[in-house]
C-alpha cells in the first residue's frame, strides 16, 4: 500500500470522483469507460473501498437515491490524499497474463489446445486493440490528451500481445 494509506483502486476512485459525486455503480461505469483498457477494477473492489474511504474521511455520503443507491463525493481531505498518491512512485508493474502462464506449460498442451488458446487470445486482443484505438481517438478529439496517452498504452499492449501470439511456439 502507498505511503498515503490508499491503494491504487482507492486512488482511482478518488480520481474519478473529481468529476463529481457518483454512486458505486456510476463509479464502476466511469472506471470501465476511462480506465478499463489499461486498469481493471471489480465491482467487489469498488464496494469494498468506498466505505473505507468514507471511514478515512476521503469521501462523504450523499442522500440515498433510487433503489437505495448511495452517492459519494470526494472531500478536501480526499483531494489532498489523491494529490499525495499522485506524487508517490508508482512502483513496479505486476504482469499477470493468463495466456502466457498457459504457454509456459506448452509442453503439456495438445496441439489443438494451443491452437484454441492462441485463437481465442488473438480474437480478444484484435477486438480490444480496435476498441482502444477508437476510444483513444475519441478521447483525444474531446481534448483529453492525458486520457488519450493512457489509452495509447492499451493500444501498444494489444499490438505487442498480437505480435507475441504470432511468434509463439506452435502458433
């Protein structure tokens, strides 16, 4: 955990709340839209972090809405914690690729299994590459150069994955 006492998921939520108050569901949608191509968050992570952020005084709860939805707003303390988190070293990447993990045990696969593995991964990365390119283009058109730059990481990642898949043994 960072020196600020907040983890990257909590920090991402604070960053998203700079856009204005949101419910957990709205935060999930915003995270998927803005961060999804390069950073994953699960619904359980979001709903686990929001009460902790409230306990720390980094967010405050608004009036309950329809179906008991609870909006959260970032506090001044939350903005300061987020600014401190931004100033910290990001640390090292944690690479966890389920396809690469399976390829590492390629000797135990049948040729058909490898072909299916590579085919599925190629289809996924091809679709994700197209989506990330489009999203980056739209984000840049909207004037968000930083958001577009982050999305270009996803573009480069999917290009690299496709290149790797073409060269993988048994491909």
